[in-house]
C-alpha cells in the first residue's frame, strides 16, 4: 500500500500528529525505531505542562506552549489520561531575584499567559509549608499542570490505531529513496512507501533531514542530558505544585514537583553529552540535583528515592522549534529541535503540523467512523482507580481483576491482560509497565516481573524465554538451571 503520510518517530510529537490525522480519510503510518511509543525524549522528562512564560515572545515555542497548555485539559479528559492543573511557582531567593521574576511575569503576559502574579515567601509558605525559609518571592502560574508523558503518548497512539493508523515498531528508518511522486523508507529489511513525510525523529531529526535529502540544513541538535530522582508515593504530597528556580542559559533549572501518579520528582540538571543515547545517571549529577532540591526545600526526604533516570533534550542551535515545510524535499514537513516545552506544546504542535500538511496539499476530509475516545468502547481506567461498586462489577465480569499481580501499585492480572490485548498492545515488561504501572512501584518490579512475563508469554503464545525487558536483546531468561 502507498500511504498518504508516513510519520518518522513515535514520541509525543509524532503520536500527536498521528492522532489529529486519524480524524481524516487518509492512510497514515508511524515508523518508530524502538519497540514502543514514547521511547525517546518523551520517556524521560519532568512531565510539566508549562504555562508558557519562559519562551522568548514571538517564537513558535512561546505561541505553541501557551496554546498547548490551554488545550491539554480537554484533550486529556477526552482520552482518559491523568492530568492535574496543579500550578507552578518560580522561586526567588533575594530582592534581586524579585526583579527577574517581574521580568518573567512581563514576558509571560506578552506571550498571553493568564493569571500570573507575584507572591511573597510568607504567602507561599502558608500553602507550601515545606519550602525553604530562604524563599523570598515567587511567580505563580496557576494554569501550569502535570501529565504522564507516556500515558499521553500511548493514549494518542491507541486512539490513532483504533482509527486506522498503522504503527511499525523496530523500524529504524536508515535509507530513503524517491520513487516518482513517493518516498520509500527502509528500516530493518522492511519498506514503507508514502507521498508525504513528517520528520518527528527527536534527537535524530536533523540527521533525518539530511537523510531525506536536505543540503545545509539550518538546524543542528545539541544533546543535553538531564538526570532525575523519583521519590516514593509516601512523599508525593511534600509540595502540591511544581517548584522551579529562576531559569539560566542552560535551561529551567532543578525543580521539585508532584507527579500525576502521586510520586515526587526531583531534577533535572543539564549537561551537554556527545552521545545522544547517553542516558546514564552519575554520582556528580545526582549530587547536583540533591543540592538543588535542598535549596528549594531542605527537608526533602531523598532517602525515599525509588529510582533515578536521565533524559536527553534535543536543544536546537536556532533556539526555537523548527516546524517547516521543506523547501528542498517535496512534501516533507520537519519537526526538529522540539526541546522543552515540547510536551506542554504538543497538542498545538500536532495541530500545527497538520496545518502545514494541508498547506502543502493534503486534503483533510473528516471520517464518518471516527472514534473520539481513547479506543472503541471508551476509556478504561485501572482497577485501582474504580469505586468499590465498580471494582465488584469488574471482578464479576472478569475474575482476572480479582488477582493482584503488582502489590506496590495495586495492579491486577486483568489490567495486565488488557495492556497486552489493547491497540498498540504490550509485548515486553517495560511496555506493560508504561501502560498499567506494574513494576513501577517501590520494589521496581522485583516481585511482579516473573508473573508479568508469564502472562505475556501465554497471551502472545510464545516461549517464556523469548520475553524481553524492553525489546531487542534484553532477554530475562538465558538458560534453564533445573
Ligand atoms: C530532561 C528533560 C526535561 C524535560 N521536561 C519537560 C517538561 O517538563 N515539559 C515539557 O513540555 N517538555 C519537557 N521536555 C521536552 C520534551 O520531553 C520533548 O520536547 C518531547 O518529548 C519531544 O518529543 P518528540 O516526539 O519530538 O521527540 P522524541 O520523544 O525523542 O521522539 C522521537 C522518536 O523518533 C524515534 N526515532 C529516532 N530516529 C529514528 C529513525 N531513524 N527511525 C524511526 N524512528 C526514529 C525515536 O526513537 C523517538 O521515539 C524535557 C526534556 C528533557 C530531556
């Protein structure tokens, strides 16, 4: 089949574009080099839906951030994705900082961010008693929020797949040739042919532009790593909103924030790395985060860390999102340098990419069969999030919901089977973890992994020895011992 559009990359940018395109009568394919959606930068970030005061007025970043933030609540409600409009504060530690907070407020107002105000440290500590007594001033942005980046991306992909979009995983686009009016994209011995290409390859997007045929592409990507610590759910209420410090030339600085799943996240630092796949955490990095977090709130309980991880930003040399129709390669749209606030901006970025496709000749005719919810039959919350009566009804309907597999996160066998059977279903442990949180709690999968692997093997009808942690060669079992 010749697709109308092939999207390269299944991060939040690619998945959002697929979600919007799925409303129309078009054949769309998403090609992803890894085995799941959200496995690049979208997997590991602060998960903040920024209000939009940080980006330089007049940039695409500023406009799309403010618009994306305003769109997020309705979008997540439609798709059944956890989102919380918890607000954010930028903290100032001196009267000099107050001037910088005022500048940030003025910049935000220019960008169109509503409801910004400056509070004194005492006022803020009445709401947030755990903050340092050294906090003198704060910029309040009540429209900011938090979201789960991979649940959002998964929901977009599930909806797109339910509406006919084809996902090709383990498809690293490594060669491109022009065949008349179409492009033939090659990956892992397979080929996909399409009339239009959306380049949403994240950290690889500038290289992808070259592969697609661009000469002297105007953007280069600087990979900048950010490390994090995630604290146990017992610490989730330590602050009720995202706490930033004043941004510097390296980024938005180290923050403390609740997550939608009730944990507390601390980080990130910002280090340029040579290898864009370098997601290592380091002693020095974690020490930097520890110092940054204690400056905000000296009592933060860093003994409650359950995991540490890192993400890599695709910082563009131009300082702005590069969202353009190619001048050199016919029918190619580039989404390059989608660094922070790329998650917050994603609803507006996806819409913008679709508008560029339309400008370049794609006809957008709405489908009659379009499913609005996450998947046909509606959104299906986790068993643990149901009321007592709903829980009883669900167990009656399917006894697998009566068996808890992940004790830390209260995830049932029914939830795990659903993660495997749904559109863009799970095929390895990490895919189950991202869909239903089994293995994401305090023990980090120590207890539930063997049972999850058994369920995967029996549902997918494959030997247990072929089940992996995260695709590729990450096998769990190497040989039989007894
Ligand atoms: C430390 C850190 C903190 C951040 N915090 C925030 C925040 O709080 N709020 C916010 O709004 N934003 C934040 N961001 C930014 C946000 O995460 C990104 O803007 C967003 O995830 C970018 O999504 P993307 O889809 O463009 O890229 P990605 O998620 O990287 O997706 C690109 C995809 O393309 C795939 N790919 C690459 N090459 C190929 C190929 N050859 N063939 C096929 N597929 C390919 C990759 O595997 C990947 O899945 C943060 C980023 C980092 C690193």
